[in-house]
C-alpha cells in the first residue's frame, strides 16, 4: 500500500491506516515490513520515521491508547515491537506538520509504503499467557488482562490491586474505590463496596438506594416506608419521623394527623363552612370545596349549587330552555309559566289550545259564529274565513242587522230599474203582460237573500286577508344553531498478510 505525499509542499500533512480485527482481542505484538528500494534504505527509513501505533475499540486513535511511538534511531524496514493492549482496531499514524522541526535524518516528504502487517495476540478474550491458555482474574474489567503476566488492565467497581483481588475499604466504593459512602445507612454500616447502596436500609427520614434523599411528601419513618395519615396544610410533608402535620391540615380535613374528613354538611378550612343545601337528592357536598358530589338539585347551578338557573333555563343542570311560548321567564325549577295566546299546558306551554278555545293560557272560548262552522284561530279567536251570516267583528261575536237590510234595499232598487225597462219594452211592443211585473217583484225577495250572501263573501275576503297578514306576523323566525365540531468518517483500510 502506498499513500500520497505528505509534507510542507503538499496539502496533506498527516497519513494513517486502520486494521479492523473484527472484534476485541488481547494484542501482544505488531510487525510491519516497509517498502525497500536498493541503495535507498536510509531514505526509506527516514520516510517512516516518527510513526505511532494505537490500539482502540473504535476506528479513531483518539479513543484508543498509544502503544508505540517511534523517535530515534530510525526504524528498521522490517519492524517489530511488543504492543500489549486490548481492542479491535490497530491504527498506524504519521505526520509532517508545518512549523515543526524534525530530526535531520527524517525525510520531510513522506510516502507511506507498507508491504506486510502482522498482529499477534489471543483470539479468545479473557485469557493470557504464551499459549493463551490462562484465564484473566475474575474482577478484571471486561475480563481484560495483560497478555503476558495476567495483571488486570482495569478493575470492576469495588475492587483494587494488580489482580483486582481487594475490596474497597470501609466507607468507599466504585471505580478504583474513589467514591465515598454518604454515611446514612441504617445502623451506620458501610455502603456496598461496589454500588454504594445501603443494602441494610436507610436511617429514619431518609430514602434512596444510597440513602441520600429525604422522604417524599406524604411518607415518613425508617426508609420512608410509612404513609402520612392525612393531608397537611399546603401539601407540606408530615414530620418525617412522627408523621404528624406540624403546620395544620388542608381544607376539608381535621384531626392531629389530618386523617379525618369534615363531617357531613360542612367543608373547607377547619370544616367551618356549611354546604348550600341545594345538592341533588339532598346528597352532601364535597368536604374540601363544597361542590355537590352528585350535581345540583333542579333549578340550581354553580360549583356550590347556590345560584338559580339563568338566561331562561330550568331543570336539572339548568340544561332545559324555557318555552318560546312563555310570557316572561319560566320557573327555574320546573319550567312552568304563563303561555302566549294559543298555547297551554305545564310545564312549558308546548300544547296548542283545544278546539274552540283561544288566548293566553287558552282561557277564552270561541264565539262559535265562524263561516261554515270553522274553528276560530287559537291565538286571537278570529275566524279563518270570516263570519257566518249576520255576524261581524274579529271574533265574529257581533250580530249586524243593518248590513243585510242595506244589501236588500240595493237589490230591490236594481230589480225595479230592470223591471221598469221591461215594462216599457212590453208597452211598446205588446202593451200587455203587466202580470210579468208582479212576478218579478215576487222574485226579488230571493235575490235579496242572494245579495246578502254576496255581501258576506266580501267580508270573508277581507277577514281572510287580515288573517293571513296577522298569521305572517305570528310566524317566529327560527335560526339554525351553528356548532364548530366543532457523519465525517475515517477511511478504514484493512490489510491482509502479503
């Protein structure tokens, strides 16, 4: 493998290659054969001079440890070094940085030319020795030990020594036994040398694995295993040792431990306030805030059920609306009211008047004189198509004799003119049949009755028009209710033995 030039005249100042072993292994030695040119051995050694070797668990040298650094003399072209470590990656690194003075035998312009790389170690983790047949001490961190002598490369928490055979001293725990116990374990015993936990429990009023926390609100005693019996004022915790509420009780509670609710009918601070008495089925109010547990009695609303229904509503939860046929606001409990003309019935005036009755609460009786026996209108008592003969007025309750007499007189006069015309004609033509004149006079009585009927029909049309206009005014405008439902990475180069 040959890299590009690095050095002062080139943009690149560093070079590296990485060998991935495919897993973590104990490494003993690294051998590298550098490229050799006949008669140029010293130049080649000067090019390789100054390199470093790292062992790492990641492809980055910064995450590993330096196991070899070349200085002087210049490295041989067939290089071998003991490089004891544990990891997955072996990283070769060299540099020629601007502004750095290197030894005179170092080449300033460098090619990295590698012919063979050989890494020796144990394929199996957790072993050491010449044949990789000895197991690392049990307390070595990640079972990593020196591949030659078996000393641990690090200890698991709670142990120290070259073979990690010694537990932490009293009062200490953790990695390299550098962490101190809190000192709050039950019976003043030492914490666990590995975890720092108090395996035997905590002193009274303390909690947590390391007994370094005070009891949570609402608990007390040894290890905070007991719950407070009540509700201390403003959610302040009860005494961590005794469980008593030193500052008093929350609203709705009483007793030395604030363990008792207010008696029925009372609520609030020190149970001094009385319930409204308007709860559903006379159920008691909430002992804390006075709110009715099952809702309000019919006709009442509000958190405490001490407000009557408003805005034209009534009933349970005030969720019913007074009838639009009510005069004024209905009763807030049952919705009863005085009804608009034409309606009746409790509680909300939803029934029309019975036939033959009209007006407010249907208390008036129709006149009975509507044309053709029709029923009067239920809101004002008027007849839909007018009055029958001889009656007039909005209610057809006024008998009118003058109207038919005038009608009859007009009819007789017209008949007289007609008859006179006939008589003249007869006199001129025949000068006979005066009898006809008398007969026509006799017939005029019938025409008088017909004339009276015609007069009534004129009144009927007028009353009908009046009814239609009045009815139009009685129509209510209905509105539709609207609702709004509402990664820079390194280049890893793996090399096989050549």
